[in-house]
C-alpha cells in the first residue's frame, strides 16, 4: 500500500486518525458560523476509530461465515447493512466500482507496454520524435 | 452546502492498521480499507451533522462535547458510541459522572491534555475533598489508602498534572490527617 504518512508512524497503542485531517474535514462539514471544540474533535476521532472496529469486527464474522480468509469489500458492505448503515452502501459500492475500474486500467496500461513489442529505448526514441515534430509545428505557427 | 475539498481523505494504510489491531481480524483485501475510508467519511458527516444540530438548537456557536453526547444518545445507529461519551457531563442536568468509565477512559487515552474542560465541570460536583497532598516521601501511605480513595483517584491523578496551577488556589490544610487514620 503506497501511502505517504507525514508526522511519523504512531506506535500500536496510540493508533488513531490524523488530527489535522479530521479537523479539516469537520470544518468543511460545519456551517460557516459554527466551530468545533478541541475536546469534541478528539471525541469524534475516537468515535471514528470505534466505527472502524465495529465494521471490521462484523465484516470479519461475515467473512468467516463464508469460509473466506481475507476480508473483502463485499464483506464490509454486508456489515454496514447488518449494523443499520444501509444509507451508506450506495456510495460505498460506487467507490468500490471506481476502484476496480482503476485497477483494471492500471493492468491494461502494463499489458499495453508489454505487448507493443518495442523496448524502452525504442519507445523513448519514438517519444522524442513526436516531441520534435510538435515543437516544429509550434514554431512555424508562431511566425 | 460548503464545497467539500475532494483531496482530504483518510489515510488508507492507517485504517488497515487500526483494523488489524483487533486480533480476530486476519487478512484484509487491498480494496477493503479504501471502502472503509468512504464509509468513514459518511459516518463522520453524519455524526458531525447530528452534533451540530444540537449545537444550533441550543443556540451555541461551538460544538461542545455534550452536544455530541446528546446526539449519540438520541440516534439509534450511534448506540455503540455511548461508552465513549459516558464521562461527558451534561451541564443542564447538573452532570452525573460515571467515575469508573472516566477512569477507564483515561487509561485508554493516557495523559489527556485538553481535559481541563471536563475536569473543571467535575470539580463543582463534590465539596473540596479533604486529602493530604504529599509527594514522594509519603507515597507508601498513599498507596495503602488507594482503596479508600478509589473514588477520588480520578481527580487526584488529573490534579497531579495541574499541580502547579491548582495548589495555590485550593486550601488543603494538613491538619485533616486525622480523618484518614486506619
């Protein structure tokens, strides 16, 4: 998982969500005149972490019931439904669809590179040629 | 509605680690924390909305802890969060404090820096406790009395941190030693 984490990695016990990120999200959600107390923000972070545990635990059970070893996104969606968060499932399913599509596109890109039969050097040369061509075109249209 | 900055997202790797803190949780598919991140966004939006509704209802401009608590107690879906806000005092009712919950909470959080708010509210609950404030020298005796002082444990712990500030303010006559004999 490539994920740039600023501010160091918390030890196991202090595992929580980044304060700055949550603070920003909260202020984006609140109406203009309303602010959030620090204490409240910290409590909200705890609630979020608890939510993760709740969903994960339920999803884990569902996963086991299906005799699977890896918790899949579909298990999360079922867990949300079971715990009364059906209102979330539409958007969540949409995110899942996008993610799968992105994965497919990534794979397609890699395959395209492998299948075109040209080596990296040859591809680079082709790219340079295209650049030169467009540069020329640009210069002539300038005059 | 405010324009939400689409770039602000929860850290996916962090979510995975939080999930795996639970020993029951084994392998997690790569897409799973991504999906949880979305669910979390929606959850955050919901909880902030509910809390801010209470804030506005009460004519306040700042979302306080007890607004959040009220929202959690009102919405069924948020039942699982009741323990987290149990220790938050509700000013209108005079505030009942569940000492055990508070003690458990503090252990979980470690040293809480922004606790001053709630501790001050609690301070008004009981009359200034007659307690000896001894430092290292009498630590042993203090520990023996830990059981009797179980009730006060929470306040004492917290006050040790705020020692410098509070000590001057409160009158704590050492003559009260007699009360604690035996």
